[in-house]
C-alpha cells in the first residue's frame, strides 16, 4: 500500500466500493424496517416505503405498546437476559478459573467430560422429556439453568485466565486468601475483556432465544419473551398475506386483505422494539469481542 | 527493595510446584494421601462441581436418553426402562416416504452454504485487510457484523416484509423497473427457498465470521510482506502467497467443523422462514431432518421414533467430523486433534 502505483490505487478504490456496497446491504433492511414502523399504517399498505417514512407517525408504536403483552414480554426478555448472563458468568467463570490451575485434581477427566459434551448431545427429544420430568415446564428457571454452563465459553475463559501472570495471585495467596476470594477480588477485576465478550455471547443468545419458550411455556404466554411475541405477531392474520396477494377474490376478501396489510407497520414496530436493545449495546463491545474470539480460536 | 517480592514469589512458586508434584505423584501413593490432597483443594474443587453437575444433567442425561430409540417410550416412563423394541423405529424410519426429501433438502442447503456462504467471510476479510483507512474500515466492519446479533425470528420478519408479494419493496422495485409484471411470492414458493436460505445466511453471518479471519491475518509476520515487497510482489501475489497460506490453518479448522455439520440445516432459520412450519407451500424444499424430528417428536409425540432419527443423524455427523479431520491430516493441513 505504500508504493501507490495507479493500478494499486484503483484496486483499493474498487475494494472499498465493493465492501461499502455490502455494508449498505447489511444496513438497508434495518433502516427500511425503522421507516416502515414510523410510517402511517394505511400509507404503508400502498408499498414503496424505502428508508424514510413518507407519512411520519408514532401510531404503530402507540398501538403495540397499548397491548399489555408487549411491555410484559419486554420485562421477561430483560429479566432472562440479565439473570441468565449473571448466573452463566459466575458459574462458567468459577469453572474456568479452577480448570486453569494445572494442579487441579482430575483436571483431565473433567476436560474429557467437557469436550465430549461439546461435540455430542442427546438432541431435542431427550432434553425435552428431561425438562418435563424435572418440573421446569412453565417455569422461568428453564431459561437460565439448562444453558448456564457453556463449555465453549469455559474454554475461552480458561485460556484467558491461564495467560494472567501468576504473580497477580501470589500475595493474596500468601495472606491466606482462598480461591473464591482470589477469583472475585483479584481475577475478575483484571478480566474485563473476557467478561465483556462472554457477557455479549450469553446475553445475545438469551435475548434471541425463542425455542425454549415455544417448547416449555405451554400453559401460559405470561412468561414469553419478545421473540415469541414477534413470532405470534408474524403468524396471526398476516402470514397468509402472500397467498391472498396472488389470489383474486371477493370484495370481502379484499377488505380483509387490506386490514391485514395495515398491520405491516405494527409488525415492523414490534421488530424494532425487539432489536433496539441489542443495536444499542453491541457497538460498545466491539473492542472486546474481537480479542475474545481470537482467544477462543486458539486450540486446547 | 525488591528482595521481599522475589522471596515471596519463590515461596509461592515452591508452594504451587510442590502441590503440582503431589498431585502428579498421587497414582503411585495410597488412597488416603489422594483423599487428603483432594481435601486440601476442596474449595477449588467446589468451583468445578456445580458446573460439572449441570453438564452431566443437561448433556449426559439426554445422551443416555438416546436409548429410547431402541425402546417404545410412553409418557410417564422412566427413560431407559420402557419396552425394548430393537431396531423397529429404525426400520420404520427407513421406510418413511419423506426420508429422501428431507435428506436431500438438508444436504442441499448445507452444501450450498458450504459452497457459497463459507468462502464469503474469507473474501470479505481479505478485502477489509486491503483497506488502508482505519476508521473507515472499523465503521464498515461494525455495520457488516451487525446482522449476526439479530435472531432468525427478526431476520425472517424482515424477509416476509421486504419479499412480500403484497407490495413488499423488492417486488415494488422489480415492477417499477419493468423486470416483472406480476409480483413474485418469494417466501411462498418452493423454488425460491434454497436461494433465500443461502442468501440470508450470507447476509447474516459473513461480517461476523470475517472477524476470525481478520484476527488470523493480523497474526501474520509483517516481515513476510516486506520480503515480498522487496521481491516486487504485487497485491494479488501477496494475497496468494502470504495472506492465504497464513490463514489456511484457520480455514481448515472451520471447514472441518462445517463439514461435520452437513446434516444440521439451520433449524432456527428454517423454522422461522416457514412460519413455524405452517407454510406448507414451501414444504417440498423446506422440510429438513431437524424439522422432521421436531414435527414427529414434539408435535406428534412419537418420541422414540424421533429419537431414532436423532441417533442416525448424530452418528453420521460424528463420522463426518472424523472423516473431514482425517482428510485434513492426510492433506498435511491443520486438524482438530
């Protein structure tokens, strides 16, 4: 890049252009969804809204927020993300810290158990039956306990703890501090990058999860997170839009169709509410997770 | 001044090594000593046990539950203690008329992803690496991996909106440009399902997967570039002879893992793009092994039958993992073990 011949500079510009186009393709759907959610619902039905609202209004947001299921689902989503991340961090962190000590007895046996668990699983059905048997159906804990320990995250954390200088722990060890004190008082405060990375992984997985609620929250929708509400919103009265669109029909059918089309703005509003928390958080984690992934990609 | 520190660290080193030696020497000594050593690190061991217990309960119990593939499990049975039926469920499975279709769909989707979605992040990483402006590069990167953080629920919601046959923006534009006369119902026709699966996968994961390749690129010794420049290598030659060989181990590892997941068509993605399997119009190309297991196991309650399908699938997956790893070894490339 230092010897900028003409061919080189043209090459750089071409590459920059291609990458820019790809980034715009990544960005466009979000902007467009935002525009549609802020557009007048009846106007949206006419089609052709791009990345700015033609007739700006908060109607859709007012409409969906007046449905009491939505604030409730938001609380469930936030609750499972915060508590799930905390529980997972503490459990996985303690596990990883102990595993980072070479003098831990049975360390190799534990590791073998973990590696097998990473590559093999019993699949959906046995887990479903187990959870039913444990009485975790229709129980908030089903969001948190089964996924609390992630082996992959444990290995990343262990790799990080191992590269911390041993001198860090020595004086505390001298003062007779136990491993818990050392972990919480000394190790955690210097582990910000890895904590941020793992929190992001676990937090995003928690926020985006929908299958557990669909499988295990059978009796009531009160404990449904936002994702499942979004699925519901997509499916009810809207899913067969496409089929209706291609079929001509009676006046009544067309009326019904128009009604259905008007919920498009509302659907995009629910979707925007679902993704806003994530879009607000992830850019700030950027400097950490690149490093975290790098640690994770190392073998062993 | 610094002597105390040195003494401390020597002492601590001694402490740690002596502990390590005791542990290592244990197999030769009696059980009592071993128990004592375990007691001495009891609080360290207590950090392991809760997590290990969870792994055993939520991973190993279900693995044991696979035994029901050879039994006739009924609701209320203690897993593993139902009536044995031998290979009955496997025989039924291999007579299943949809078996060919779901296997074909699964392999087609995974294969197309391997062919098109796997190289995409490598290309993106190579391109990002060629860009000189740091700030510009970082902004582009932030934007390209944003879709990774969205759930498939959200991505499918957007696809239904933008690809809708009912004045979705894609049809609107295509009609305006005169490319089509009547709207295409993209999400409702079987022939578009595979392209949309691969396309949405590329859209969602390319930027994120590029991070790992960029990390690998940044690990390449800069002296290599300098040497190449002295030799008069141009940009493409540098990419071909330095960057690509430099990230080859990473590519191979990820390739092995991708091949081993050939029978895992993305369950979340397929479920959401078919509206929880309610859109039967695309079933011909959309039904995959995992949705088959879900439909029969959870929706129809045929637990043993669905578990038999899981069993076969896991066995093939394990074979693929070992096979791909072995092949990589033979080709003198990186391997998982």
